[in-house]
């Protein structure tokens, strides 16, 4: 029997974000005599991060990458030593920091390198510069994995050879039992936004949508779950729009399941996306979704059948779709039930794992 393919997964991050959930689930349920996954995770503080603890919690081998300051040469040397060990056959990197490090070490060590792209954030110039550097670095990868066909097309336009790109959709990690939308006829109706509070997520647009909604349905409420650099500005915007009494900023919530169970509908107002976990999580619970037609969202939502789509930034169009759901229980139930079936059939974790394992087999051969 051939030896298992050893994959070293490198990821930066403090919390267990959506991309981290995908990586951990694939490692936990995909471990076998075919593939073994170990982790190299960054640590900037004396104590382990929640991400490190979560990786250890699934029984994975975790090696810590010290990161004393940006550009720390010790980080690269430490990673190179990890990749050089005989049990590592493939280097897999996630996020701009890990992807740039992958560029620096993979070729010199003669290991196949898989760069995984989950999406970009826009919160400041420094982060935007990091993502620009990442786009250059991943051209040298043996394979670039994107989570949507939209992202794949963008990477080809930015110089990544199409032959190197493979689309592997995120998996639905939640299998909710019970009656979808059992809670959805509550009064007053509740609109949810679950997102990092960063410009590309469009939460400022969601607040404008909510102002339109409450003009017709004065009792409607909005829950915003998430943290990020624009929170203060968004709270100020809610006050200026006169809707602060009907908007609740929940901050970071973990686990997030109880938030979905209080929603009449979910709004995803993003300006840019890869393929967000939030749409998979909500649809698996039968929560009807209104989203912008950006990134991988149209690859998940069939407009009018499993959810509603509207152009990014179009407040009136998004508000009209939200109002349709809030005012029409039959539409909510139809979309929610169809969405739940779609998640079960099209975005399973076994399908994601098999796609990744087939990729590893090809690179190792």
C-alpha cells in the first residue's frame, strides 16, 4: 500500500474564521491512509490562539510558527525546516501571509505547492498591498485553489495560468434537523447580517436597506453579528439614518447557530466575496437569503428559487427583495425549503474532501 500523502497546511489567523472552519473540517473528516494533514499556525502571543487550540482539538499535529514582527526571517526559516521533513509531501497555504511565505520556500525545497484563495478584504492600504503581493506570489504555485468560478476568472485576468487553477467550493458544515422556518413567522420580523465589519462586506448598504424597510414595516429589526474595523462608523451611520433603535450590533458570536434561529431573513450585502460560509450556513437551516450577485454567491443561489439576488450597492433592489420575504410567508417557506435541499445535494463536505484528495494525488504522482 502506498504511503499516505502528507500535507502541511499553513494558515494565519487568531479566531476560527469561515476559511479556518473549512480547513479544520476537511482535515478532521478527511484524514485516512490516503492523506494526513498537519498544521503550521502563526502565534504572536505567549498563549496559543483559538485557532491553534481548535486544530489541536481535532487531534491534528500542530507546529507553531513564531511571528515576532512583519517580515520576521525566523518565520521563513522555521517554515522551511518544517517543509523539509520527510513526512511532508505537499505544502498548502491559506491567506496572503501564508501564500507569500509559500512562494519564498516551496520552490527551493522542491515540494509541490498549493495556494488556496478564500477572498480579499479592503479595510486599509496595508492589507490591500498585501493582497496585491499575494496575487503576484501565487502565479508561481503548482496549483491555485479558488472557492468559486468567479474568483478563478479574476485570477486568470490577473496573470495566473488557467491550467493551474482548480475550483473547490466551500462545504456546508451544518446539517440542521427540524422544521425549517419554524421561527420565521414571528413578529416583529428580524433581518440578519452576519459578516466581518469591513468595507467589502457592504454592511453600510445593509443599514440603508433597513431604513427603507422600516418605513414600510416600522417594527422590523436588524441584527448585525460580527466585528471589524468599521464598527464605530457603522454605529454612527445607524444613528445618522435614524434607525439605531431597531439595529442591534451583536459583536463576534461563536457559535453562530442561535443567531440564525432568530431570523426571518438573512441579508448578504457584499461588494466582494469568495464563497462565504454564511450563505451555506443560513441556507442549510432553511433561512431565506437576499444577497448581492457578486463572487461565488450566484453559484450557490438560484435567483427566485433558492434565494434572491440583486446588484451590489442597489439599495432599492435589495430592500424590495427583503420586503418581499418579510411580507410573504409562502415565499419564505418555498425559498427556505429549496435552499435546504440544495445544500444537502450540492455542497457536501465529502465532495470537498474528495476534490482536494484527488488534487493531492495528482501533485504527488
